[in-house]
């Protein structure tokens, strides 16, 4: 799958695949129904997960085919952890579980203060032994970057360091903030959009992902 490493943000990787681009256009469309929106989030995430998991460690084990035994590659180590940032990140979980059915799932609850645009934490529960797991932090939108920075910081405070951040769309402001605060983590996104508006929404964006996914306002 083609992936573009950003010239400035060296830890930012944008998916450059026709299927992702097409589905993202449909996702942005204001006329897309709630049902279709959720389906598109799943489909886009499934395509993105293929690349985001490319660094999982490989070992070998003996396998018997119908013809012979041989040493074949297998993913090794602790099962990965999938950590959606609530609530919109929930829509990306099942796609990862399709590829990693044995992965452990935790939840990080944050919301954005509409006046300060800064994150507020209200829930944090993750699988055990995450220090030895690859962690996939999921949120459809990397907007101001506040929630992303805060979530990564909470994980690092308990010595979790192998973190992949996966978003569907990102803003330059959010990528800048996350990259400056945590330059060691990889950021995967389907699109780097133009900018944030004065209310902290991504332009051209797709509106509020959580509201469109769950039918709330």
C-alpha cells in the first residue's frame, strides 16, 4: 500500500491509496447517512490498519502443510493493545480486531472543553502489561492535538512507549502539536487536511465524527 512520509513531520505517514481516497470522499459528504458513515469508518480503518501494523515483530514456528513441515513466520510477543479515544474512536476498533482478533482492548475517555479547546480526562482503563505490547491509539480526527498529546502522555507516565497513533483525518496544527510533544511515535492518517477553523474543527474535514457516527449533536 502506498504511504507517504511527510517531508516536515518525519513521524507522520499519510495513506495514498485510491480506495482510501474514494471512501474518505464519501465519508466527508454531508448527505452520507449515519449507517453508511459507520460502515465507511470501518472500511477506511481496515485499510489503514494493514499499514499501521507493519512494524509488529515476527518470529518463526514449525508448520506442517499438506506436503511438508517448514519454519514459517508468525507475529511474536504480547498481543497488541487497541485503545480507542472515546467516543469516536470506538468506530475504529472492530476493523483492527478483524486483523488482530487476539488483541486486547482498553478505553481512554476524553472530551474537548468547547471554550478552551483543551482535553478533559474522565476515563482510563487499559489491558495489563501494556508496557510490553504495541499500542494502537485510535481517534478518527487529530484536530487541535490536545487529546492526542494528553493520551500519549498518560501512557508514557506508566512506561508505555511503543505507541502508534491512527487517525482518519488530521490537521497540520494537530500533527505539529503531537509531533513536537512526542516525536518518537508514528502517526498514521488517511489525509492531512488544510487547517483548523476558529472553533477547532478541521477544514475541509467531515464535521464531528462522534456526532455523525452515533446520531447525536
